[in-house]
């Protein structure tokens, strides 16, 4: 329960931060943390669960909000991850972007990458 409360605070803070500041400014805060290790599968699942559950309670907690919150939580524990941003293929006139949180070869948050074209990875 304490971990879920922590996730809720982080997701809400990131959502507010994205409203008030730029993505690059928030990303700079996260990347200042020393994150070198790979998290265990259990820890990655725990972060995915906590952030996804908290995001349901925070209005407009987008995929980018969730990815940044998850990256921050992992980085605070010393675990490296990256945020991948991509666009959906074959959407016609409308551009659809999406963000994922990735650690090693595991997609932690954001779902399947299959129908998207990766544009950039931001990580540690």
C-alpha cells in the first residue's frame, strides 16, 4: 500500500510538472539520478503495476506521464531505463505519438511497440 501511495505521488507530480514545465526539464531531473543497474523482473512488474494503478487516479496521466514516473521510480532505486517515443504507422492524416518505458529488453509501460515506428530513445 505504501508503494502504491508513492507511485500516486510521483505520477501526480510528473503530470503537474508536464503541465508547468517542458518534457526536457523533467527528463533532466530524472537523468541526474545515478541509475546503472538493471532491475529484476519482479521489480519491473511492481513498478509497472504501481504506476498503471496510480495513473487511473490521476486525470490526463498520459503514456508520457506514466513513462517518466516509472523512469523516476526506477532511477531512485538505481535502476536504468529509457523512454522510447514513436509514432503509429499508417494513420493517414492524423499523427499518433506514444511513449514506452523500457528496461533492458523489457517493455515496462506502454504496451506493444509493434505498430509504431520508434523515433527516439531517452535513457541513462
